[in-house]
C-alpha cells in the first residue's frame, strides 16, 4: 500500500511539472512573408528635348530648260551628283503612351554641310555645285515599346535651305547662282533605348522627298557680261532632290515622376 501511494504521488508530480516545462519553452518566432517582386515599367510619356548629329546625302539632278533667254528644246539633262557631309542640331517633342503603343509629335532643326558637284553634260566648261546649309523636320510618330526599348516610325513635312552655284570648270570662278527654301515630305524610322528614367539614346534614318523645283540663276558677269548683264538671268534649271539622313540622338524627358511598377 505504501508503494502504491508513493507511485501515485510521483505521477501527480510529473503531471504538475509538465505544463510548467512547456511554458518555459521559447515561442517560435513569426516570419513575415517577403513582399511580391516588382519590376519597373519604363514610361515614354512627357515632353523631351535633345540633340542629334550624323551624316547626310542629298541626291540632285539638273535639267537645263532656258539658256540664255531661250527655251532649250528638248530639255537637256546636265547630270546628277550627291551632296554629302555632316549634320548637327536638336529636337523637341512630346510623347504619350497607351499600353505598349507610343504616339508623339516632334520638331527638329539641324545645321548641315552637304556639298557636291558635277561637270555639266550640257557644257562641260562649267560645273554645277550644290549645298544644303540647314534643314527642318516636323513630324508625327507612332511606335511600340518593349519596356525601355522603343521602335518608332515617323512622317511629316521637311524643309531645306539650298544654295546652287555655277563655276568655270577650269578655274572655279563663279558665273551664276541661285538659292531657295524648299519644302517637301519626310518618312523615317528609329530605335530608342532608355538607359535612365529621364534619359534615352537613339539611332534614326530619314528620307526626304523634296521634288522638282525650277530655278533662275543670276549672272555674275564672268561669262559675257555684255550678253547677260550682272544680276540678269543666265539660265533656268529644274533640279530634282532627295535627301537621306542617318543620325544618333540623345533625349532628356521632363516631369516623369515615379515610374510605373508591375507586380508578379
């Protein structure tokens, strides 16, 4: 009987001690789940300003229609040349983005130094020279963005500042000249990369359709001032012109605020 009572007392003691031991165990720490991963979405919307530079080529073909004071029948083709050189300038525009589609308007102005010449097939004693000193582009854009990579096409109006000169082939002496501001159309395409929230770089190709224009060349008197006085019309030429441009560009966008984010 005594052994039974001692055993019962031991069981009671163990039962009382068990909850106390469990209470002494440290509680398991609570670990908060990590936040969902986020990725920044590049936003192409906003006003921007930038600079550009590159290379251009203006293809010109000359047809003489009047010389001197008499109509040339049939029209005689004097030949063609490419006026090539560098361009540098700037652009300003605005874009707005809807999902992956990006729309925009842009004005671009560049100084240019596109020079070229050819010996006239009509009279080889003279050489036809041309130069584009500046041009402007006023375009609309439509593009598609893959986050910070944007491909776009553009189209609109183009204007060029053209100078034309006739020189003596043997000596280079100037005998007549003409100039114009010529309007035409432009189409182009570009690929742009956003390397920082407000900065992007691009490469762009443009083709300018400048059409046919007729020009009266003013005499300097070098070739027979007695026949064609200084300031008189020495000849009339129709000049066809197209321009190709390849430029590298850098843009800075204003007032972007925080980039959009997407949760995964």
